[in-house]
């Protein structure tokens, strides 16, 4: 079974308990205009170009037999300065699990384990579920938007030791307008997490003028109760990555952040950098 990933991050300390190795799966059905992982949106491999490293040598225009380079009409293997890199690599799930298992004793010794992130890991449901099964008995966590059908989400939850789930916009019409999908499955899966008693954290991005309003944060607070919540400050560095991928940054200028105490709206929240 083949899946597509765009990064493996070693020694991650913000992706679940302890020290972790995070697998970033490529592809997401949501379109949050503030997304700071634009290379995770499409399932298709993409080239990332760092202008400041490019010497203009033209070597990337050389013919290359690699099927990905052929498709992209540019060869990243030939770049001598590291200006060009590929985001999106296909892996057979058993090969990836074999590679990752080598890290398990070390991660276990640091009270950590493996985290699946993205993109949206449940956008490649069979691959993610199989990877989780193969990585057991390591400590397993997932960072998810929660946008998945009930059955897939339930199967993932059963395999996980910890779940980190975004809750972005409570109002259905606003969610659809801004993010492009219905939030009913997400709200349903939030309730599933709450009922499961599975250790969890909900994450709420604080996007000025969009998610950062008193109405939205109050509604989310009412939904998640006394669960642990991380309020993620808007990341102003996000637009730079879009340029490297030749993509437009959809959010544009952000408004000033709200001036009320956002943490106090929740029973158990802290503010973090995104
Ligand atoms: S090979 Fe690398 S350094 Fe040379 S032009 Fe292409 S991107 Fe720039
Ligand atoms: S759910 Fe996450 S990966 Fe998907 S668009 Fe939103 S922020 Fe980006």
C-alpha cells in the first residue's frame, strides 16, 4: 500500500507527549486560508524553490529520467546549491514502518513515540491506519483536522494513545465559507473524542478577525468543556512558504488581533506559537 509523505521530523517536542518523530502526510481536503503547511495541501509532489540559494546555473533544466522530474519539467536532483527540493515522496507502508521502527526504543526512552500529521493524515485513511497498526506498540499520536467520516475516525481513535485535534470555526456557514467544507463531521468527531476519554488536546488557531472573535471562541469553549486547549497565535511567516511553492497566499493582510483575554474564555487553555 503506497502513501505520500512530505516530511519526517525527528525530535519533535510540540506534536504530542515527550519527544516524537512526526510523519507529515501529503494532501488535505480543507483549505484554511492561513495554512502554514501549503506543501501539505495537494497529494501531488511539488518543487520548493529557495530564491536566496539559487545561483541561476540552469542545471535543473537538464533532462532527467526520474518520472517525478519528467512530470514537473524540472530536475531537483541536479541542483548544486540545495535551492530546489521535492516535497512529496511515495512510500510503501511496510517500508516506512520498518524505517520508523528503528527509532522506537530511543523515542520510548524519552516518553515519546510517533505522530502522524499533515496535511490531513486521514485524507490517506488506509495508509494511515495501516501505518498506525504496524507501529504498535509504540506510543501513537495524530494531529488531525477531524474532517473524516465517523467510521475511519473511530478506527484511528482506537489505535491512538493521544489525539490532537483542531477546532477552527464553530459556525457551520462561516466554516463552509472560509474553509470550504462542512464542519458537521468535525463537530461530530469532537464529541466522539470527548466521549472516548482518550487523552487529547484541542487546538484553535487564532486568526485575527476570523477565528479570533469572542463569539467563535465562546462557542468552541462550550463545545470542548474542560479539555486541554492550545490557542495557536497566527504565524506571520506563513506567506514565505507559498512563494517558494509558486502559490498565492490566500489570506492576504490580517486584521489586528482581538484585545480581550482569549485564554479566560476557556476552562483549560494556553497560548502557543503556530
Ligand atoms: S539548479 Fe538550483 S541553483 Fe541552478 S538554476 Fe536550478 S534551482 Fe537555481
Ligand atoms: S486542516 Fe491543516 S493542513 Fe489542512 S488546510 Fe487547514 S491548516 Fe492546512
